[in-house]
C-alpha cells in the first residue's frame, strides 16, 4: 500500500497496472485502454475460464458447458491471431503488462538485463505504448 501500486476501486483494492500508468501519463488514449481491457477479459476467459459479471440482475447463465467451452476456444483463437499479427515480441510485452501485471522496472530488468535502469525503463514504456497502440488497431 505504501508503494501506491494499489488503488481503491469501489470496496476492492485494484492493482494499478502499467497500462493505467501509460494512460495517466498521456502516452496512450482511450482506444488503447479499451483494447487493453478487452484483451485482459479475453485472456481471463480463454486461459482461466473467468468471465466478469456485468449484469448481476440475471440469476442464471445462458448456455451449457459446451457453449462455454466453445466460447473459450474462440477467445483462445483470437489471442493466437493477435500473437501472429503483432509478433511474439510485442505480444510478450502485452502479456507482461496485462496478464502478469509486471511493473516497468521489472520488465526492464527482464528485457534489458545490462545497461542503465532509467534508460531501460523508458525503452520498455515506449514499447508497451506501441504494443497497446497496435493492439487497438487490431481490435
């Protein structure tokens, strides 16, 4: 909590993601943020089988286990297409940012193990902004 990596979102604490940092810094816009949220929702559904409830008034879910698995398969196919279009390098940045929720310094240490930390962090931030821009163009 002292590192301000978390923010209150209603009653829950939410991790302040690197995409949020880029958005607040003005490096990305609304389209990129929407693409990041869509990618994360599709990732959660395809990889983990989690769907965020948006309409809590409905007391039952439509479909059965087969339709849910078909939907997960379609999301996984879209993620694979995103990886093919963007390339593995940009897709890795997206995955580190949105799925693994890594900070810029953590990504910089992993991608650029040698060199100046500040310069590596700046490079990673620029690459992440580019990755989100390309992701929004895909969607």
